[in-house]
C-alpha cells in the first residue's frame, strides 16, 4: 500500500513547531509515503507562503487517488477543512498527527469546534497517554495512538557527545526556548533561589540581560545565543536539559506551563539528541516517559533542584546517560513516529 502526504511551506527555521512538522514529512517519506504537493519550502513571507500552500494543496488534492490513505498534520491553519472535504469525497482513509491542541493551550474556548477539525479522521496520533486520556474523555471513538516522544531529524547525523560530564559538579543545566514577550520569565528569577548550586546555559531568541536579578558577573545564567532548529543540536553543551515553561520557579504556571500537562515539548527530544539527561516538572505529561525509561529526574519546584542534583550519585547519572544514548539513536532515525504510523495503519 502507498500512503500519501502533502508538503507545505514552513515560515521559520528557528521554530520548534515547524521543525517537528518537517521532520514528520521526512519520516513519512522514508516510510514510503509520497508527497503529492509542491516541494517543502521555508518562505518567511506570510502572504507568499499562504499562496504557495493553497496552490500546492490544490495540486495535491487533484492528484490524490480515490480510496487511498492520506497522512495529515494538525494544525494546518486555513486549509485543513479544504483537505478533509476533498479527501472524504475521494473516500480516502485519513491519519492525523496531532502537534497542538489549541483548546488545551488556552488559545480557544471551544473544545468541540476544535475536535471536529481533528477527529474527521480514521485514526489520530497524539503526544502521550495524558493527551490520549483527554481525547477519550471527550468521547472520541476513533483509534488514538500514543507517540511517546517526538523524533528529531538531523541531516549531519548525531551530534558528537555534547555531554562530556563524568560526574563533575556543579552541573550545567541547559534551557532552549524563547524568552520574548514575558515567555519563560521564570528564567530571570533563578538567581534569587535560596540554593542554586548549578549553572544555567540558555539558547534561544529574546533573552534580555537587563532583566537578570543579579549582576551579570555573579549570575548563574549564561546566554549562548540563538541558532536554527537544525543547527542548535550541534551547539548545545551541558549536563542536563531543563523542560520547564511559564512564569514561576515554583511550578509550571501560565498558558505555556499548564500546557505541559498534555504536550511533549520538542526541546525534550533536542536535549536527548545532545546526550543530556532531562530535568522536568513532575506534573508534565512527558515526565512519565522520562521516569519509565530512566532518562532523567523530576522536580515539583525549582527551589528543590539543587538538593536533587546533590543527591544524585555519579553511578545514577552515568546510567541515565547510557539510557539517553539508546533513546537518541531511535529519535534521530524517526523510530517513534514510524511505530505510531504503523499502528495507525493497522487500526484503520
């Protein structure tokens, strides 16, 4: 059986959401799915990108064979309804890879409207068990496949081990993300923690040294710059990767922080590729995957992080690094999505 997908234009090379979707296209192609649309592109201009997407999707839908299997990705902004309408007219089977649920992110007030856009499918692939449970609670009847963790494709292969830590303390904790418009403002409060016996290395757009609560030379924070999503993995160096979003060091708060209860942050996969064990909020959905596979530690409040790191034996840390090595090989090869798509195919 030949499956199909429709490639599109992705605006930003720095954007983690775009990276996740382009990686899915690559993995689908490696699995034997065929792109019916125009070649993938990264035109930054929104108007031009929209025009290209409309023309490419129209071209693809004209070519879509009757009664075939189409793998889609959600969200698809303006054109999902158009794609589903034509695919259903052609009696195609539809698999949807869910990247974001805007209702869970606090971006829309209607769960039912969004669900209609997602579940007009024959099977869906969701991030984790917590997200699956939410769909089941909404009385979704179609097969719901759990991904586990996002894959992360790099053209130049696995980074040389960016984690050369053999138990040396203080640990260097990496955070990769955006810092503009108040996003992840908790970062600026790390210097005020009563105990912060670790170093923070930041990668991403929008960091402002003026917002630090300690003089730059006394701060535990160092800003390492911003890099495109397919390059940053080769730049990151540290001992751990931190998965923590929001405005507070006490918990993952605010819109982005609370969304961690349902989503798999793409940065988790990035850290693993770099050979870094994970530090994650204990209420984050991805924490179950991290603990089950012994890929890191969980913490409920960042004030406790220093004590957690202090109690970690070198033997425990090296075991985590060994487990990370196994996971990174599967992540860079597209193993998780490959498994999920095959399960979806078997279910429809």
